[in-house]
C-alpha cells in the first residue's frame, strides 16, 4: 500500500498546472533539439540547464527529465529519416529504420519507435517506482569505503560497456578523472592544476565540458560532412500506422527489448546503450517469420526492439541516481549537476528529506511519456519540416544558443572560450574514434571518489585493507575485478567488438 500512497503523492505533485507546463516544455524542447542530427540528450540537457536556474527544484528536474525523453524520441526520428543517430543508442535504429525509410515505410518505422518507446518507458517507470524504496534502504548501509568501491565498479562498467576500443575508453576515463582534479583542494585549500588561471581555481564547469565536447564537437563533425551525403526523407512519409502484420512482428520484439532494457539500464557506464545493441542482437538471432524482411534491409523488429530497450534502460538508469546518488551514464551525471545547483543532495536521503521531489519526478515520467506520444505521432510532419531547414542556418543558431547558455551560468566570458576549446577537443575525439561519455563519467565521479577515499582512510586511520575487509565494499571490488578479467579474455573481447560493430 505504501507504493500506491507514494505514487498518489507523486501524481499530486506532477499534475499541478506549473509542473505540467514545465513537463510539456521539457518534452517539446527535448524533441525539437533531439530531432536535429548530432545533438543528443547530453548536449540538449547541457544547453538547456541554465534555463532551469530560476525554477523551483521539482519543476526544474521534471523539465530536465522531459528533455531527456524528448531528445531520445527525437533521436530515433533523425536516425530513421537522415541515417544520423541523434545519440549513441540510436546507432542500431539507423540500420533497419533508414532502410525502411528508403523502401517508403518511414511512417510505420517512426510509429514503431514511438509506440515501443512509450510502452517500455511506462514499464521502466513502474520498475523504478517498485524497486527504488528497498534499494534506498540498502543505500543507508553504505559508508565511504562502499561508495568508493561502487564508483570503481561504475568506472570499470563504463569501460566494459563503451563501444569501440577498450584502451580508448580507459584513456577517456583517466582523462576525465584528471580533469576532475583541477581546482582547489577542499582539505588543504591549495589550487591544483589551475595553471595560475584565476577562473580555473573553482575547477572546470561540467556544463562547459558537456556542451563543448557533446554539443560543439558533434556540430563541427556534422558540418565537416559534405551536404550532399545527407539523404533526408522529408517527403512521402505516409501511412503512419503500422499494419496488422507489423504489429504481429513488433509486439514480441517490444516485450523482449523492454525486458532487456529494464535489466541492463541499471548497470553503470551506459546500460541503455548496451541494451539497444543487445536487443538488436537478440532479434537477429530470433528466427524470421515467413515473408519477413531480412535484418539490415528494413525489418520493423530492428527498430521496435532497440528503441524499446533504449527507453526502458533510460527509465531504470534513474534507479542508481535516485537511490545511491551515483550517475550511471553521462545524462544522469548532468542530472546530478542539476540537483546540486538546486541544493538537492542526490542519494538515499532524497526520498526521506524531499519525498515530493522524489515521487513527483517518478510520476512525471508517466505524464512525460504520454505527452511524447501525443507530441510525436500527430506532429511528425512538423518534425520532418524541421529537418528541411538548411544546416547553414540551423547550426549558427544552436551555437549562439549554447554560448548564451554557458555565459548565463557564471556571467563569465572565459567559459565561452573554454567551450570553444572543448568543442575542438570533442571534434578530435570524433576523428580519433574516442567515445566522450566515459570522460564525463570520470569527471563527475572523480571528485566524489577522492572525497570518499579520503574519508574511508581517515576513519580507518590510513589502513587500506578497509576496502576489502568490509563485506559490501570487498564484494563490489571483486565484481569489478571479475568484469575486468572477463572483458580482457580474447574470446569475449572479439565477441564484444562484433556486437558493437553492426553493419
């Protein structure tokens, strides 16, 4: 009964006129920017974070959550129509979604992505509501040693689940950890690695890094492509509703994708991304029905399954954030920043100290998913028209919007130059084939790891064995070690590379 009374409290908060307006605004803005190629949910939230400063904490987080879902929905539209994934987990959607568009079936592909996402989002939110309270109880048993070990597991998870080279993923995490050290040491008050630049004594802002690497970096990479390489299917998107045969094929795929996404989304380091790849791999292994289109040539299951898995994973990725205060991916890292800005300490105490925010946010996810179905399917024509705007007009507007957003965070022009520098670095990452997500995770978790490491050693009087003698901490480090050993095995390594390179 507690669950129902808590959800009733949450819906009471979520359906107030103010919160409904901000939920709608978040969904609309998220979809709008998510539709734009190369601008995924990380860049979207990073760009729009300054807009939430003046809002109440509940409304701000509801709006940011809406932006997250909206950007993911929009990302599938771009993947299907333009063959450019709006975000990493939309990569798999391009394989069959784009081929469906080429066969004149862009409408059913968009509907499959939207309906699958809605169902998976609702299931994921239900799991979040059911499992968050018991996990929060467990989180209260965590001390500094356990938190440090959990973050080590999170960073190793980010390495294991990152697509591409393991060496590059490790390098990005280390770079993120090192960047997290820039600023003033909280214990000694001495400036570290600030290069005698006064603006760096407070450290590098996570909004600056996120907007530069994900926003500007992706924009520069997209602008470097010749315009004639972009084939956009903005006309002839008719017959939006899938046929009865489509439904017969996609319903089992949606159920399988939802189950996979709900489980894998909780994993630290990008579970939603892994879920999309895993769901597509499972569908490819599942026997084709008579007369069904082969995979890679426009099979609707190749759209419905990864989109369902991606959205279920996106919902359940809130579980470690809300219960432990640990961000499992780059978007959740930004949510930690947003909570800190609004003086909300992420972690298990949120449920007890601020139940309106906790349950209001969970309830708003149902409201947001419903709004997105209403926004996306009937208004698909509007999003398609948006894709016809020439890039030479679109990207200067986005860059200007980013610059205004960054400047408004600290009213400091130095931040704009920093974003430009990180934009160039982000472009280099794209050219070198380095995934920037582990960098942002390392940057967010680095200072938290350092703080918990110092606390644990202070309480144990400098005894390092505390990390293995405490049962929970030792178990987490053991799991991290097993993960690392497994992923380095030659057979697993080759399978992993095969799974992440789907042609």
